[in-house]
C-alpha cells in the first residue's frame, strides 16, 4: 500500500506540473512571438494536454482522495508560481531563453520523480522516460539554436516527436 501511495503521489505531482507547463505554453502561444515559435508553443500545449489525460487515466480516482498530497515540493511550487514572470515578465531574456527556462524546470521535475523511490509499472516508466527524453532533446537543441537554425530545429523536432508517438503506439 505504501508503494501504491508513493506511485500515485508521484503521478499527481507530474500531473500538476504538466498542467502548469501546458498553461504556460498556451499563454506563450497567444503572445506576440515569431510565428514558428507560436506553432511550437501551441504544439507543446496540445501535447501537454494529451499527456495530462494519459496521466489522469493512470491514476485510480479512489486513490487520489486517499493520497491528498497533490502539491509539488515547496521549492517547485514557488518556481511554478513564478513561471509566468519567468516566461512573460519584463526580462532581458529572449523568448527562446524564457522557453528554455521552462523546459529546464520541467526536466528537473521529471528527473526528481523518476529517481525517487516510487516503483512505476514498466509501461508508465517508459512513457515518463520518453517524455523526459523529449524535454532533454528540446533543451539541447535550443541551447545551440540561433535564428538561422530555426527551420532545422523545427524539422528535427517534428521528426523526433513522430518517432516518440510511434514508439508510444507500440506500447499500447
């Protein structure tokens, strides 16, 4: 029972983080940014919404009531509350820097949950690892990205995402 509680608590934390992340991308896509970035933000918001649905299906609704611990650890809670300022506030950072900051926070959270003592079923762990890998890939690409490389990045990102979804279909 204790392992099951840890499992659901971890999923609840990921769910909450993904909801914040998806909302941030939705707001970013409504801002005045480059059309290609707007498309990327919209895609991530859509993917995030689907991922939220997937995680929700993995959580037993009765267990949510018993778990009660749906809050992120305090330092993550403060960070996610500050995310709109990081992404959209008056800042010297470019939109890409702001977007990268959001992805770095997401990667930290996935790393923390996946390295916790929670015992995930193999299918769930594979899905979470795939999501973490997408975030890692995005971070690496965006660190190297210059405006001239934007088209190449979007082509590579689309190919990687297609590969991820094909792999995911094989799991189901």
